[in-house]
């Protein structure tokens, strides 16, 4: 059997989806207010917004299906970014009075939504991702995976002016996220991914309480639902910037044993941009590994043979039924043409090494 394939979230927005996200918003404007342009863009679409989003989602899913992807995503077409899109539906966040903060190990500074009260899932908004999933799943016969930000990553990409304690903030965020996870399960979604790239940035915090809060976010999910956790090492500021400060690669090794015992089913890691020591895969004795096989911030298109060779190397360290092939991360930084070409090469390689 060929190796299964999936994508991890963001995809290039179609040109007719006239909203900005954190892949294409002008840098100066992003520093001033990362949310203003998205709100105004959606408001400008008015009653046509849902029609535009549905059309955009259909194009994104069609690209994935044409490439041969087995488990697709909605491409996060509706979102300015996957973190703040979720936080808008949670009580406790202030999106009007932002606070400037240095994030991702001081990779950049940006004005962020601020936590000013206890974070809770707002009852009237629970199920907002269910609507997104149902709209996407109605388009495809393949399972559609929904992506959600994890508690530690939300903490890192917002400003806390209430808890002043990452563990406590993360606990409330996990319980709020769990409400949406359970709503997705109740609606029939069988593929749910919680993204925790900050685990690679802050492995000590991940080990201390981050993984516990991740499990809390997935609490009560039945065995027929695949629980995936995505841990990338960071985006550059622009495509083909090879000097961007990524997370310490040692972090993957530092947290692997604990993650292998965690109450999740699959662990997503990047490998294309920067190869790992593949002995990492041997530490994961139980989990499925979603293996990053195409770079999401390089314009060079990997060849089928390049991807295939690396997959064969990985299969020397993990059984084929526990290896899923994917991009390193979301593909929103690429053009549609690059994304389609990279996915096609990825899927052909996966088909050839089963």
C-alpha cells in the first residue's frame, strides 16, 4: 500500500478571496494591527462573504484532490491566521486594544490581541469550526481535517494581561479549545489537528505543562477520531529566507519520549527544510509520524526522486503504516502554482514507496 498523505492547514488563498492573512499583509501594517485588515476585508464582502469563502474552499480542496492528497484541509481560507481566528470566538480576549510583544524566541515583534479576563468558550460561538468543517466536507468525498491552535501556541501569539501564568492561562485555553473539539466530534469530524509549534520553541514549558494542556484540549475524543499534533519549527518572514531563526532542532528529541506517551494519535514534524537525525523516529514507538517532506517557504520544487529517497530513509526507522507524508507546515506563503507542483511531487513519491 502507498503511504498516506495529508496537508497541514493553510493554503494559498485564491485571488478572488479578497482578505488579508499573515502571509500577505504588508509588514508595516502587520506591526500596527494584525487584525484590522481582515475585519475590514470581510465586512467589505458583505452578504457575498459566504459564497466567496465556499468557492475558495472548493478550489483549495480541488487542488489537493488533484494532487492525490488522502486527508485534505479547508486551507484555512476563512482565516486571517489560525490562532486569532479562533481567539475571536473566546471570551476574555481584547481585539481593540492591542499590546506589542516579541514572539517566537524574539524572531519578530507584533501588536497582539490581549487577554484581559478569564478565557472561556463563548456559548453562542461554540461550533463555529463545525460550520467551517461541514462546508468543506460537503465539497469532498475525502476526510477533511480541521486545524486548531493549541494552548501554549495561543499564549505565545497573544498578550496575557490577566493570568500572568502560562500554565493557568493554558489550562483555561485548553478547556475552551476542548469545547470546540467536542463539538466537531459530535458533528462527525474524524480528523482534528491541534497545532503546537511552540513546543519546539519552548520544550521545557512543553514538558512542564504544555503537553498536559494539549491532552486536556483533546479530552473525551473517541478512538475513531484521529488526534494529530503539529509541531513545526517556524516560518521565515519572506519566502527563500534561509537565515530565518528556526527552533532548536534538539527540541524534537527532548520532548519525543513524553510525546510518544501523550494522549494523541499522530505527531507532525518538519523534515524537508532541515533534515532531522532519523533516529528521532525510533523514539516514537507508538505514534504515527506525519513527516514533513516538502518545504513550505522555499520556491524550489522538490523532485519526486528527492522526496522518495528521503521517505525510504525514514522507513528504515519506522514502519510504513505509521508514516504519513505531508508538507512541513501550512503552505500559505507559496503561490498556488508552487503549492500544486509541490503537492503533486509529494503524492507521487508517497505512492511509489508503499
